[in-house]
């Protein structure tokens, strides 16, 4: 038990911080309850999925600046194809959008591996490409989401035979997030692919000498990021009911949450649970600023300052780690 706590001390600390912030939110707004938790979960879901994807790429020693634009492509594609579609057709649309996300991420990774251009340059260029694609598909917010898809993230969990008072405190958005992350990342983390992702992030040359296919593994890491981006885009459409062609503020927030969650920017260390907890911490801070009636412009400055400080701190730690290595 002691070893488990020591190994996950940072993540546990974030969980405690999140709990304290929830208590503070209740003190600020005594009426904060089931609906407040539901709103928090729905607003945090796209950010959390983007963060999960970014965490995989950072663990692999890279970064993807196009993640928000990929989310926009997934969001508008789903919204356009679901408009007027039956429930069965909407299921096929969801599957197609997830495949699209995999393809976009894999293309990013392939360009990085084939051209050997730094990932920050390639993904910055692809940010504009995917943003243009999103605007070509839908030049203004519109489209629609299937009713059953929207219902997945609205309200609390209901279980047959159990009074709602015991389950409604668990938002459906949190359940969707947990299922998505568990279904995608847990099998990968416990497989050879997971070990390879950590290996190329820790030391690509040593990984290559150990027989790890560095290039293909990097492409797979970016493909996984694209898959999470597609899920994030679907979450945007699920939450708003329409497609959003303009990339939201997911890039800097996801990078900040990855660093705050304990993932080293140089790669090779960290997980996904910590960054997801960090996203909820950051979104709860934003909610508390709103509840305190802080001017939205001032709140944006405070939130941005926190994120920039976190990213800079993570960069300093990464540089120090590189020097010691």
C-alpha cells in the first residue's frame, strides 16, 4: 500500500486538490449540487479527451499542436452527417468519425517520421490544414447530433433497482470518459505497444537498439491521439447539439493539464489519470471564478496565467532532467 501511494503520490495529490476545490465551490455557491456536477462534467469532457490524446503523444516524446483542429473536423463531420439521420445511421457516423480521427492522427505521425521535420513544425502546419478542412465541411456552427448521442452525457447515472438519489451524483459525462479512456488506453498500457511508447519517449536511440520499431510506434502514438481527438470532437457535438468548425481552447489547456498531471514534457514518464484530474481542477477553477462574479476578461487572464506558468514549469523540469541524463 505504501509503495502504491509513493508511486502515485502526485495523482493522489491532484485528487485531494479536486476534492478541496469541490468543497470550496459548495461554500461559494451553496446551491451547487447535481446540476453543477453535470455541467462541470459536460464542459470538461472535450478537454479531458483532448488531454488524454495529448498525454499519449507527450509520453512518446512528441507534441501535437493540431489536436483542437482535428477535434473541429470530427465535430463538424459528425454534425453534418447526423442531421436527419436515423439512429442506426448515427451509429455508423460515430464509427466513421472515430476512423477519421485515427487517420488524421496517423497522417500527422507519418509526416513527422517520413520527413524527419520536428513534430512541433509538422503539427503546427497540420493545424491550419485541419482547420481549413473543418471550415470547408461547415463554415459556421450547425448540423445536429442524434438525440441518443446527446442523452449519453446529459444528467446523472440511473440504474434499475437503485434509487436515483444514490446514483444521480455521478454524471454520465464522467462515465463516458472513464469507459473511453479505459477501453483505449488500458489495453495499450499493458501491452508491448505501451512499453514501446514509453521506451521511445524515454530514449529513442536506446529503444531502437533494443529492437523497438521507433517510427511505426510514433505513428501509432499520433493515431491514438487522433482517436481521442475524434472522441473530443464528438463530445463537443454531444454537448452543444451542433458542429463547431472553429477550434476551441483545447490545445494550451491540454498541454497544461498534461504537465500538471505529472507527465514529463521530454517523454517517457507519466500516465493519463493525472492529466484528466488536472483538467477537472482547471475547469473547476474557471467555474469558481465565474461563481465569484469575476470579470470574464480577468478570469481568462487568470486561467491563462495558470496554464502558461504550469507549462513553463514543466519545460524547466524537462530541461533539468535532460541535463542530468
